[in-house]
C-alpha cells in the first residue's frame, strides 16, 4: 500500500458512528487513507437518510497491497448485513456482523502489519454479553496480550483507570502493586516513544482523602508502597485524594492522572474536555484508538451528534 492506512471498524451498526464518520469525511482532509470496514447496504441507507453524498470504493481485503488509496472516496471493505431500515434498535441481530467486522480487521492487521486502528462503539450489553469487561479486553484476548492499559488521552491531561468496567464492589480485589506497576510502565513507554518525554504521573488513592475507616486500608497497604517502589524509576508521585487532584492548580502539574476505577478519573476528564478526548489502548502490537463515547441510541438519525472525538482519534493517528 502507498501509505500506512488507518483501519476503521464501524462497530454497532445502529449507532451514531457512521453519522460522525460522514461529518469528519466532509469537513477534514487527512494524509493517510482511511479504510472503513462496514456494510455497503447500511452505508448507502444511512448516507441517504443523513443526506451525505460521496462515492464508495469497494476493496478486496485479500488484495489491499495492490490499491493506490486516497480519501477522495470512501474506501470500504464490505461485511454482509441486511438491515430493514437505516437505523434500527440495538439488539443481538448485529452481533455476527460486528464479530465478522473485527475478524476481518484483525486478519488485515496481522497480514499487512497495520499499525493504526480505530473502532466505533459497540453495545457492551448485547455484543460483549458479560464475556468481556470492554472492547479493550476483547481485542487484547484476540491478540493474546495480557498487559494492556486504557489511556483516555487529551494533549493537556490524560487519565488511566487501573480497573476499567468493573462494578465498584469488585474494584478492591483487582488493585495490586503489580497491576499499578504494569500500567505506569505502559504509560511511560508510550509517552517516551510518541512524544519523547518522561510523563509526570499522579497516582490517586482509592478511599476519600486516602483514608479508610476499615481495618484494611488499600491506600496504606497497596497504593502507597506501590508509589514508593515506582517513584525512583518514573516521574511519579502520590497517592493523592481524588476530590482535589483535578483542581486547576493541581492538575496542571501532571501529564497523566492514574485512578483506581473507571469513573474516578473519566468523569472529571469528560467534564473538563467533553468530546475532546480519545481512548487509546496501550500494550497492543498496534495503536488502537476509539472515540470516547458509546452508540448513543437516543440520537440515531438526528444528524446532531458531535464528531469531535472521532476527529481527534483520526488526527492523532494521522499525525503520529
């Protein structure tokens, strides 16, 4: 292939993803060609519904190396899917389509050594069906990768949850010195490789004010010893109370804030930057990025969804 393309799996067909993909295609130009894996029929139906016009170039995944690609047309690898309408309710109907889309993408990544991958959102309830905590874990298993890290990235401040989509009652069982060390190592390696910098990392405590009224105190037994172990090797400090770390005077001291669970760090980051953040999976043999939002079923077909997160995802891969 003439350039290293950005491979994109559309994900859940009944989501806002193709809408924001159309908007990004219409408004911006990219250096690297985009290759979309989705349904030709679905694409045509949603393009008509959303009044978006652009020619489609169908690609044979077994012959990708022969194409001279650009973004003048939508470069599409078709996956069979037979919707009755442009937008339908999210259900198990689309599971095979999503599974096939990922399967084709993974085959292409392995065969052509693709290093840039984006996936649209899926319904965890329907597609993952409690088999995986999230798409991060789903992709990690497919590539037999045990050490991965979810980094919600913004150029001014990024966050990483030590645990991802766990119920709160299970969080304490998954926090350990080993896991904290693995995540910090992946973050530091990523910043060194991509930005040639040693990131300033803050580690948060688990309990309010890093204090516990129970006999077992995770902050004192696990987190503080982990910080002490890591602080000589990395530009790292903590543990800090989660309720004050995101104050302006505090957060500006750091590149990355590492929290113990999902909402502890994602809620304040989304409050600060809204759609201006992307989800990067560290530790895979390629860079996997996804927009930092879900299918958003309530907005289907309204043509009002904000494309910023997808734009940032593509721009990140286009420039790096």
